């Protein structure tokens, strides 16, 4: 349920209403939107009569039921407004959100050694990326495949972060690793295979770094948003949703089916920012540019693209990785669509 307050409602009135609602066993959450202040009510609201709440104060404009099972993630919970996820990076805050320029995240699937991760970071930064992605801990289908260098790769990510000034996004697979990964990462990634690892969702929800939540490969949109709800309910409001392709009947030519229809669908359902990953979404570098550009045209807030200095030698996901040269070209092509959509970042003004 949400309680929409009238413009100019006194702060003391908001606290009084919140206190009273707490006595009813509800958890009121204050959401300050651009136009309105809202109290989101979480708890057992099924038997509550909206009129009874309405009568609590003349400052209450209306009381609405949130119909969806995902309450905090629902767009209604923010009275229709999009939320921003602001991430601190060495070069200042970067905002993910519907009303902000597109954010490009790029880098290899796995962090292989210092030279390759630093080189990739510098190259993608020069092309305009704002974040470096790279896995230290890799979820692999086979236990015999490269599993990532683990803790030592976190140090390499930290080195690439300070060498490039880029923010770092890296995956966490185990609740036991959350704290040490969050020390290095500016955004922690929960991968497709862990989208319903509820212990992990609660743990990343109880720490401060923003969370990138990938869609499970067979997850419905409701399941994905309920997974986001776990993180939000644990106290972390900074969640970005990442579509990375789903399993369908045909895997002969593309690794997954990149579901770009989530863009308009999620827009109507949730206030959370959206990222598209055309690399895992297609599994082939040749298909990445088309889908990246289509994602911008369909209104994505962010893109995640795998880039490797030598894809033929990559320890994971080489076939879907762009070379830095191909990434440079793609950034130029994306700028055309991004500008047309009014979402392309202004180039940084060089200070002399
Ligand atoms: C990755 O980002 O490298 C990754 C393993 O992604 P996903 O969880 O989408 O498969
Ligand atoms: Mn990968």
C-alpha cells in the first residue's frame, strides 16, 4: 500500500503518521520523489481499509494498493517515478537511471592477469566506458573449466581501477565472499545462475554497495523482480536489473535469446534502472553490435559488453568478446543512436 502525501505536508505530520502505522505492525518507508512524498507500507496490508488510513490526516492525498507481489520494486511504490542508482567511482559519481545518459560497462569475462585487465581498462575508458567489468569468481557450467583467479584477481581489479579511474563491477557467488568483494567493487554483480540464491540476495541486500542483478536464464519477469525485492527488503535500495538472454528452444546460432521486450515491460512494472548484456545474450561477438544498438533504441539505461585484448586466447567467453578495436567502432556507432535518443553522455571537457 502507498500513502501519497499532499505537496507541502509538514515533516512532523509524516512522522506522526509513520509512528501510528508502525503501531499497526506496518513498516512505513518514506520515499521522496521529484513531485511528491510517499509513505510505502510493507507488511500485512490485506485486511487494511485504505479509507481508514486516509482518515488519519488531512495531509494524506490518497491511499493506493500496490497490486504486484513485488512491493518495493514496483513502479507504483514510487508513484510512477524512476529511481536513480548513483555509484561512486574514483572519478566521481555515475548515475544509472531512466532520466540520465546511458552508462557503458565493458571488460573481459574473467580477470586473467594484471597486464590484460589494466590494458582493457585503459582501452575501454578511452572509448567512453564508465565501468570495468571482470570476473574474479566465475560461475562455470563445468567444474573443469577455468573458475577465475579468486581473491588474487580482486587485487588486479583494484589495480586496474586506480590505473584507469573506472568503477569496477564484479560477481559474487558465495555469501562468504561478499565483504571482501564489496571492498574492491563499486557494484557487486549477482549472476544469472544465482538470481534465486536467496541467502546471497539477503547478504548483498544487507551491505552498502549497489547490486547488479542479472536475470536468471529461465526466470520469469515476476521471479526476477521478486529476487530484486529480496535485496530491497534487506535494506539496499540500489539495484540495477540486467537482462542477459534467456533459454528458449533454439540455441543453434545464438547462445541465448536476448529479451529486449523487457525494456518496455520493466519500465511499466518497476522504477529500477535497466542494463542490457548483449554479449551473454547472443554468445557471439558478431551479433553484439546489432543488439547493443537495438537496446539503446529500445531505451536501455546501460549496456554491459565483454571486451578482451585477445579473444582467441580468452580463458572464458572468447567467442562473444569484442577486441578493443571492435569496441571502439561500436562506441561510435552507439553514439549515433544514443544521441538520437537523447541519452548519449557529453564528452568530458579536457582541462588545460
Ligand atoms: C558474466 O557476466 O560473465 C556472467 C557469468 O554472466 P551471466 O551470469 O549472465 O551468465
Ligand atoms: Mn562471461
